[in-house]
C-alpha cells in the first residue's frame, strides 16, 4: 500500500507563527494567486489539533497574535506616512 503525503497550506502569518512556535516545520512557498506567500506544513492529527486549538483561542495565543497583526499593520501605516498617527 502506498501512502501519500498531505500538506496543510495557509496564507495566515499569525497561524503559521503559532505553529512554528509549537515546533512544526514549514516550507514557505511563492503565491499561487495574488501576492501572499504560502506556508506549508506536513499534515498530521497533532497539527490539526493545534490548528483547532488556535481557532478556539488556545491559551490566549490567537488573541496575542491578532494584536501583533494589528500592531504590525498600524506600524506599517505610520512608516508609509512618515510620521505619527
């Protein structure tokens, strides 16, 4: 019996950050459409459990990373404008 390798591929950097923090290895791929890189992880039951936990706000990680994402966007906007808010 031949086993096929499956991957979990996402664009969301916050979820990718969380999964890397938990120790999962990833490949970063060029965009298939648009301009966002793709983050590819080897599919496993443990990985999917971590994804579900993240989506349900596991230990505040999702909230923390959502705040990080918001701060990144705001900081980028300030830099583009060349000044304060």
